[in-house]
C-alpha cells in the first residue's frame, strides 16, 4: 500500500523506451501518517521505523531498473526530490530529473 500522507510516483524512462516505476509504498501502512505535523522533509525516520517504507518512490524505481539503462525520471505528486533520492537517481545513471505536481512540470 502506498504512503497515507502523500502518493508519489517515479517513472524512469530507459534507453529502450521502457518505463520503470516506483512508489513510496509501505509494508506496514497506517491509518494516520506518523509524520503528521512535521514540516516537509522532516521525520522521515518514522517512515522506516513505523510504516516499514522500503524507500521513496525514486529509490524504489531505481531498485526496479534491474540493470536497464535509465535516461530520465519524472516524479509526480511532490514538489521536489530529496538529496538521497537525487543521489540515487544520479548514481543509477539518470540524466534528467523532472518534478511534476498536479500534472504541471515544476523543474
């Protein structure tokens, strides 16, 4: 199940045109987000400790690449990419990162 606070999807396009996706899904989803009340970008340790979140959508998409060569990533449902996710995408070989919120490209 996806995160109760915010559904974020990362789509990575590969050199062959295939699209690999990842979401911020949790193995122990909650009725109420344990990060409720925290400013954006804070309290992520609760995602792992309580919700048993595998990773952010970008990190899950990178795991799902399984050796395929990425070209670009599009993140939907958020307004930015955190430093850890940007690093994961870059290290995987993603050359372009686009962030969209409500279907409008921001960066």
